[in-house]
C-alpha cells in the first residue's frame, strides 16, 4: 500500500512539473512596434503653439517617423514580466523666420525605459495585458544652416492600459492602447521563446 501511495505522489509531482514547464516554456519575448502620438509628439505640438507665433516663424515640409520601439521582457511567473524598451523618433522641417529660410531643423529622440508587464489572460493563441515603463529621453536638436545644436535629457514614461496579442504560442501580432513615448496607439510583432 505504501508503495502505491509513493508511486501516486511521484506521478502527481512529475505531472505538475511537466505542466509548469509547459506553462513557462516561453520565458523571453522580443517585440518591435510602431506608434502614433508619443509624448515627444505632444511636446512638439505645445512648443509650436507657444513659440512659433511669437517668433514670426513657421515650419514647412515637415517629416516625422516614430515612435519605433524595441522591447525585451523576461517572464517571472504567469502574470509578471520585467525588462526594458528602447524607442526612437525623428522630426524634421524647414524653418522660416520672416519668410527667410533658416535651414533644415531636425529633432531626434532616443528613449530607454525599464518596464513591467502584467498579463491578465494568456491563452494558446491570444493574450491580454497592461504595461508600465519609466525612464529617460535623450533629445538632439540641430540645424544644417544656423549655428544651433542642443541636447536635452528628460524623464519619460509609457502606460499601456490595454494590450491584446494574437497568433501562435511563439509568434504574435499585437495592438496597445495607452499613453506615453510608445504612443497612444501602437502595433507590432512579438516573438516568444
């Protein structure tokens, strides 16, 4: 009888270990994303509203791309993952002061932030989560014509209120809704291993 009980306990333990190993098979994840309306975009909008009309200046031929994000997370348990992310954004425009072209201005933004992700539901083909991140942005402003080259370092953050991912257990597409340096809305691809 004792041998049967020990055998049953051993089988139960091995089954539990096997299930846990499958549940945490994909502990790492790498993501790439593209978003819209990042914190840096909002800063540019407010700077334009507050400074451009008073300087007699205007901006033309604007180009913008970003935020482009790259992210790595390590899964601690079935709910919490920790890691970090990097975000890049770029803005360029021709600056005119009193109808005189003052040259091409460029702003580049590089942001680094540690992050924590909370997975609320993780099915075989989908997941639902939220994310918090905070860090710094290195902003480089320069002109190709006038003598202007400034660099700034400032606090930045990302709050993903709701994220949803769909696909296989390893490769998924995702959409995030929130606010911060990755944008109000961002989408991308994620690989888990």
